[in-house]
């Protein structure tokens, strides 16, 4: 049987390793030293080792209670392990019921088409033809039935200016702005891993209203874990509230 001190010390060391691995993967990816093919498996390993460290710490706690010894090292290792593992676990749990897609558009019949950002994308990035998977639109409708074009009772020019202000306030990297075409193209960068998601906003008259459509596409990965839908939902909500 392992002593509680052995379990505690090992859990701390494993938790520290897990934390360092997490930070290392984030830094390597943010500075384009390692691609997502390396960074994501690295994060998966760090999450697993953090979880193991937490379990070892818990085992050390029980051993310390039986032996009536100090459980500080085991408690420390357990807490550190959970701190490292839980963010990734919670993210995966929150996205567990979402479709594995990465291209989201409010207009499924005529999605806004990118032009300016094409020169900024790599050949290895996700394609923009919306052909993979072949039931992409159906998956989006099931997963995000609330995402639809936004209709506003305001002039298109006023809506366009406000949309541009919101894009700038979010610090998205603007690739093109065309008031005549009613289009804004930009790239959003996620705060932790610095994943790049391309965004296009299309604003055009629709009868007595102004229709706003938005599309957000992740450059890498099969699933966006709901990030693109959340981005569209929050942007259109802010745009609507600013027009009220």
C-alpha cells in the first residue's frame, strides 16, 4: 500500500507537469511554433494527467485520514489536478450535445461568400464550400435552430455603421469593408489558443426592413465546440439591442 505522503507528492508533481504542459501547448500554438495537430493532443494529455493527479490526491486524502496524518500534500495535488483538468472537461461537457461542425451561417440557402480573407487562409485550412459534411445545413438546423437572419426596422446604412463599430469593439482583424455591397469580412482570434475563425457580415435591404446575415467559420478542426454559433448569436443580439 502506498503511503499518503507518497501519493501526495506524486499527485503534486503530476499536477505541476500537467499545468506546465498546458501552458506550453498554449504558448507553442499562439506563437505558431506548433500546429493544432500537436497542440490539441497535448492539451488532451495534460487534461488526462491533471485528472489522474486529482484522483491520486484524493486517494492520498483517504490514506492520510486512515493513518491520522497531515493530508496537505494530497489536498494540494488534488486541487492542482482539478484546476488543470476541469476547464477542458467543462468545455467538452458543454459541447457534448452540439453537432460536430465548424461552418455556421444564418442564411443556409445563400450563405455570405468570403472574398478578402481567402488570401489570408492556408491550403490546409477548412474549405469554405460547405460540402463537408454533406448534411451540414441539417445538422446546423438541429443544433442551432435559433440562428436566423436578423431583420431590423432601420436604414441599411445605419445598421452597417453600427455593425462595423461592433466588429471594431471586438478587436476582430478586419479584412475588408464595403458599404456599397453591405459586407464586412474579418477574422476573430480566440483568447486562449488563438484559433482563427473567419467572419463575414452581410447587410442588405429586404422590403421595408434591413436584413443582417452572418457567417462564422473555423479555419481548423472538425468541431468548433459551439464557438461560431455563440459568436453569431452574441453579435446579432448586440446589434439588435443597439438599434432599439
